[in-house]
């Protein structure tokens, strides 16, 4: 049975974290910038990986760019 895949909705905080990871910030740096713990960042990353059905963080960022969750213009200088 072929079921259409619909893009899940990410929260504002998840998008904020994803954008920081996409520009190269570590989970610890994301935590410092967002005022949350490293473990909370990891929880958000885990949640996003599941929602996006990504294999890892790199795959998650690639999916986000390909589906315009994170516009490429935000990462070009």
C-alpha cells in the first residue's frame, strides 16, 4: 500500500535548533545560545530525527534544506 508522506511540523524551538546545527554549531554551543541544557538540545534533535525520518543529523539538515524547512539563503554569505 502506497501512503503519501506528509512533512511533519517542527516547533519554533526545533527550527531554531536545526538552523544552528545547520551552520555548524555543536549541541553544547546550541545549548549556550538558546539558554537550554545540552541534554535538552539532544532531546530536540532526537525528536526532529524521528519526525523527519532522518538517519543522522547530517541527513536531517539535508532533508530540511530539500523541503524548504530551512531556506538555503539563510546559509549563504
